[in-house]
C-alpha cells in the first residue's frame, strides 16, 4: 500500500487488553474477527497495547514488549501510586510498526490483522486502578511520531472491545458490551458490582455509540443502563475457521482423534469453554452421568472463577477410577487446531449455559457440522434458531433426555447438522461485514 493511500484510508483502532492474554479469551476471538472483517470492508486497522515495558528507540524492542513473556520488575509503591494518580489526567500512546523480525505466538492466534500498533506503558492496569480508586476514566491521546522517525496517523474511530475505563481524545469512542451478566446473574461472577455498574453507566452517558452482539444484550443495555435505542447497534458475531482446518479430509481428522485421544469419529460428546458458574458444567456432568450413555464426554476449559462447585462431581468421579470415570475426559487447554478437530469429530456439543451474551461455541459447532444441545439462557435461542436442541438450563432431567436423544438418534443429529449449516450462514463474515458498515457509518467512518 502506498503511504498516501494509507493516510487517506479511514481506520479503526481496537484495544489489545484481551488480545495480550497468553491463551486468549472469547473477547480476544471477537477482537481478532473484528480486525479481519474491518479490513474486508476497506478500513485500516490498529491495535492499542499496554505492555509493562517503556517505549524505546529500538523498534524491535518495542514490538517484543507487546508479547514478551518476561515479567517487569515491580515498581516501588510510591511510584505506582503516582502513576495511577497521574493516569487520571491522561495518557499518550506511541506507534509501533511490525518489524518482521519478531515471531508472534501461534497459541494465542499470532499477530493480529493490524496495519500497526499503539503502545502506552501499563495502560490497562493503571486505568483500571484509577477507576477503582477515583471513578474516573483515563483520557488517551495518540502521538504519531514513531521510533525511527516514521509518522502514523491517529485512528478515525476507537473501538473498545469491552467496557474499559478509557476514552480516546479526538476520535469517536465505540464500546462493545458483550453482556450484563454481573448485574443479571451476580452470583456467577466476582466483579465488584457497584464498580461495574458505575463503569457501564459512564459508558452509557459518554460513548459515541455502543455495540452489542445479540438482541438480548441490546435489550438489557437499553433497559438497565437507560440508553436510547438509537445509540445501541447489534452486530452479532461471525465465526472464521481457517479453511485448512475446516476442510481437512474427514479421514485425516478421524486418524488424529484416534491417535491422540483414542476417540472414534462422532463417538463422543464435547463441552468447550471457560469453567465458571454461568457455563453450567456441574449440571452438564450430572445429566451426562444420569443418561447412562456409553459415549465419552470430553471437557475442555480452563478454570476461571467460582469453579469448585462446577467441577466437584467430575473431580470425585475421576478420583474413583471407576468405569464411569474413564468416560470423563477433562483437559484444561487445547491448541486451536486440535480443538477444531475435536469439534468436527464430536457426536454433539453440549452448551446449556445459564446465560450468554452471544454463545460462540454454538455457532462454531454448527459451522463445523456438529449437532448442538443448548439452552434458553440469554441470547442462545437467537444464535441456535431451530438448529439445536434447546432445554431449560436448570432442568437436569431435560438435559439428560437431550443427551440420550442425541446419543441414540443419528437421524436427529443429521437433521440438526443440516439446519445448523443454514443457521450458521446467517452469521457469515459477509453478514457481519454489512453490520459493521452500518455501525461505523453511525460515527462517520
């Protein structure tokens, strides 16, 4: 791209708060897909990071700081306090252009699809601390002078991928609110609920626009935060699985599943996602055990918060070393490529969550030709449509009956797979891109 073209192109910047996580997150997936689809509609893309290292004259060291595994030395208390206090009066971000010398970690998704990056030392931690102490948002400015003398243009739109206590100066601010679960299901999170509500209300007052990922969340935001309907746009989400994974020959995937896990093609049930109360894993395991089916249950999920109650039964059964225990196969982490193989090879995905702002595992499973059992919780009926078995997430016998039906009835599974393909097409990249155009047009991009 010519320099003059780059400076004429409208651009968005998203925060890298979740993108910087070593093992990713649902919001990190959202951010990566947002960048890919923004580029597809002709927008320039940038990412704002908040590493612990300072900005240096050496471009390679600046890029390394964005993904460095080394921990920075802890600063003295007085220095940290002064920085947090100063954060209230504003921070500045400086640009970093990829050098081509640094190899980004593939486990977290590799380098995001961005033209270049912005960095502001310890930005997110200090902004969160400043809000916790003073209930103030941190103003952010963009200084386009890069190390080495190049100049970059500030973004035309700042799109925060989560409710963060920051606001960009000189550009419209869009905030994505994925859900209001800390307010609707307070027993399922460890958030400071008063602080969360204060932060969301500040966004409701000051944001140039609010993006959400489902009609259910849109209704919650309008009602609970008293936001006018014209200031909230639902973009939904899209799922993007690389063709080299989604289109691998079935025989090849089946050999991989047999060799790595000892699992046959379409011979097991699958749960994947964080292990936290809203995901309902405790009831999934209870219903699975009550079903008496022979198909194993593969559970993939890192333990998040308040997870003891969700994993207690599974832990006890696994400790018994019984025949039933051998059918429960828990894994805390799975590389993305192998996760795609496990989704493709599953008899069905079990995802009867208590509440979701979207429910990406449902869409991912349908897009990969796997039947789904989900719930009436939050936005899940929107995502599933008529292409899944939908149950009351609190009704263990109903979940049990669903598991038995999916285990025994191949025709049912095949019908759900066919319906799933049609439903997944409603959340295609093309549909998502049309919704993004509508969103950014509302703030002049």
